[in-house]
């Protein structure tokens, strides 16, 4: 079944649509979740959570705005990150992962963060196709460098070198924004 | 992780526009490499060296694509092993073609394979079968590997394109062996093949859904580096190896001078009009061939030293009928080759083709005996025997060939003497006996694939190029018994 038909079937809650969706897209969802959540049980729970979210929010999906896979990866990645963040918070006496944002941002801080992120994404958008893919894999999908290297046919050293150059380029382009 | 890294992670958590997001597609690159690899291997463009560069690039792309996938399942592992073997065979083929090894193996096997376009050495046919068979097996492994991924994901395999490719690649095997050519046949197959490759390319999209459990294998050499190293290795082999084999080995002999005991034959031949300077170069055993001579016809022309194009000898032929107890008579032919002092030494490769009786008059001829004679810088008389062998040319004419290189230590001109005999089938009548002597001179120090002058001569007569130059002397002769021989006839 094509994506358009599948989305329509899901949106109209047709019988068997969810099973078909699961067969077709569960490997993709697992692939997105895996690098973010190291624990297998967390991954399974997150997958169930994502499937439920898809069922509930598929009505909001607009095929004109993005491809189904793009929407799904975005949804899955956010769900996995939320779970990871929650796990960190639950961990008694544990340190918060420094890479995770502080949930208690005030309105001004949120605005500034939003502005910074907008500038970052604008700079990422100006990267070449391959560099953009590397950046997204590393900083958006949280993939380990070894996985990125293997999937792109690069040595670990070459992948690290490329990521270093991307970071350097972004640092130069964004300048004071990220130093402030 | 430094401060900037943390900021990147933190800020990339804020959702960008969905249009900016590209889901990772781990299958896209390896499948793309495999498709490009198969395309570059299969489609051959015979100009600007693309027939070498493109398959070399295709081979490494096929290998790179399967290298990433080799941990996924057994099918891919098998295909990867085949791709490695295929790459090794391709490189070996380049190595063999850059050196005389190809010729040596072809002559070792010896037999021929008949295709619709003519016979080819069996060795080449076997080599074609081996290489194509490994490619078919690689495509088969790829097909099974893809199938395995879909089945593992619980999805219906969408691998018809890969299966079709296996069949088509397998079909190319008998096509190559039979030698099928022509756009009427190849055109539709090519179109079908392109459609299959494009369909296979699209399979990566289906795999992105089915196979995100991809277990990409870590690599020690980046794909780009591997590609350039591979192409560089090819370039090095093609550029450097032929330089080591630009000349043929020379078997220089120092004949011991003997007293002239054939002065009678010498005087007789001079009386018949034998060119004096050529006669002076013949030793006793060579003169003995002309015993019982009763006629003579010479042809060819003399040129000034600076008139002949580079590397070319002038060719003069002498026809001498002699009495023969067994046949009544037979005719001795001498082709005299003369390289001016400027052209007499060094160079790369020379070849001589003697095409006998090419108009089909029935006679029996011998394979020529040949010798090169010159003086080295120390004034010693030197000689190289020329080894002729009989082989049909591309038009099916029986010809005799010899390959050699001119020696480097030469003082003065170089002379070549080729002798052969023609025996009449009907000694009581006059027969026409036409023949040609063609000299080929290799002008370039580099040539790929390694080609002998005899191969160029057998394939046809060509105008001068930067690599080869040819010169042909054609003569009309006659086989006539004593009393009926007239050198002015024909």
C-alpha cells in the first residue's frame, strides 16, 4: 500500500490499517529510537508510545507539508528524547545529562533559545547535502559516530574529521551567538 | 564533548521546520553504489579509455556498496565475496593486458573459440565466462540478500528488479560467447537493463521502511579513498607496466665468417641480374638456395636515405626459379629489407607479414626463413634469426608472421633477408603467384593493451597513427618451368 493510501486508511481508522502501518514502519521507528534510548525495555515502551501517538495524531498530518517518513522520524525522535529526559529526572541523585535542555526555561530564555535555534538551523540549511546529513544524524538523531561512519562507508576517523569541520564551520558562521 | 557541542545538541532539540529534516536513509548510499557499479561495469564506451576507467570505477563501487551491507545477511556476504573476487579478476585482467602475460596464456591454451564475428583464442572466451559468471553470482547474492531483508521485516519481497538483473547478466554470458552484436538485439536488452537498474535504485526506498535494522559494517578505508586508490592502481599499471615490455628480446648471434665457396652460383645470379649489393650480403647456405637458377625477376624500389618515413624499411623482392629434381622446378623468393642507418637501431617493435598466393592459385609454399644482419659499433658482423609462423589473418588468408625488435648496437644500415619457396601444383604450366610483404613499425614507447606487431598486421592495413606505421610491397610473380619463364610477364 502506498503512503498516501496508508495515511488515508489511518486517518479514517480503517480496519487493519494500523497493522499495515506497523509492518511497514516499525523498523524505521526502532532505528530512530535505538541511539537515543540505550535500554531495550525503554525502547519497546517508547515504540508503543509512538504507535499510540501516530494513531491519535495522524489526523494532524498534512502530506503537503512533509513526507510521512519525515513526520514519523520527527515524532519518534521527540518521543524518545522526552522519555530519555524523564528517565534522567527520575534517576534519584543522578546528574542531568548536560546535552538535554532545562525544562524550566522562562519566557525570555525560551525566546532567546528559539532565536538561537532558528539561526542554527538556518546555518545548517546552508551546509552542503552531505554535511547536512552528517549534522542531522549526529545532533538531531543522536546517532553514534561509529554508526554514522559505517552507514556512510567512512572510517571512524574520517567521520570524526568531517564532523569537526562542520562544527568549526558552524562556529565561525554563528560566531558570537554561541559564544555569548 | 565541548561547550559548543553541548550547545549544538541543546539547540537542535528545538524542532526545525519539517521540510528541513531529512530522515536518515542508510540503504540509499550502498544501493546507489551497487546500481552505479553495475551500470558502469555493464555499459561499455569504447573511446577515451572509458572502456577501462568506467568498469574499474564500477567494480569498486559495487564492492563498496556490498561492503557496507555485508553484515546484514548471508546473501549480502556472498555477494560481497563475489564482488571482491570480481575486483581481483578485473585487476588481474588489466595486469595481463598491460604485459605479454595475456599472449603467453593464450598461446599456452592455444585453441580457438568460434563466435559469429570470427574465431577468438579460447583463453579470451574462458576469461569472459569466468568474469561474467562471478558478476552473475554477485548479482544473485544481492538478490537473495535483498529478499532476506524484506522477509526478516515481515514484508513482501520487492526484489523483482534484482532477480531480473540476475537473469539479464546471465543472458549476457551466452551472448558474449556467441558474439551477438547489433543494436536490434542489444538495444532492447539495454533498455530493459536500464529499467531494471532504475527499479533497483528505487528498492532502497522500500528498504528504508523494511530494513532499518541495518548492521552496517565498519570500514578501514573510506569509500572515496578506496575509489581513488583503485583508479590510481589501474592508472599506474596501465601507464607503467607497458613501458617494461615496449621491446622484444633479441637473440643476437655472431656468425663466424666462412670462405666464399659458391662463387659459381654468385656469378650465375649476377648474370641473371641479381642486385649486386644484396648478393654481397648472402652467405653460402643462403646462396645454395639458388642453385640451378634459370631466371630472375626483381621488384621494389630504392630510395634515398631520407625519403622513407620513420622506422620503415625499403622492401625489394627477388624471384628466382630453380631446377628441382622432385617437382621439375620450384621458385625461391627473397624479400630484402633495408633500414637506413638512421632507422637501423633501437625503436620498439617491428613485425613482418608475408601473405603468399593471396589470389588463391594453388601452390605449396614454405614458411619463410629470415635473418637480420648488421655490424655493431665494434665492427663485428651480427645476426638475429627471425622466427616466422603461419597464421590466417582476419580475412582468412594464410600468412606468415615474425616479430622482433631492432638491436641497439648498430653501426650503419640494417638488412633483413627473408627466403621462402613456392612449389607448383602443376609444374608443366605457368601459374600466377602473387604475394605481399608488409612491415609494421611500432612508434610509441607506450601501448595498452600490449599488442604485438603481428596482431596489428593480421587485423588489417592501417594508415599511420601515433602508435603504428605500416608499409606494404605487393608483387606479382609467376611459377613457370624452364623455357616458359618470362620475367617481363605479369
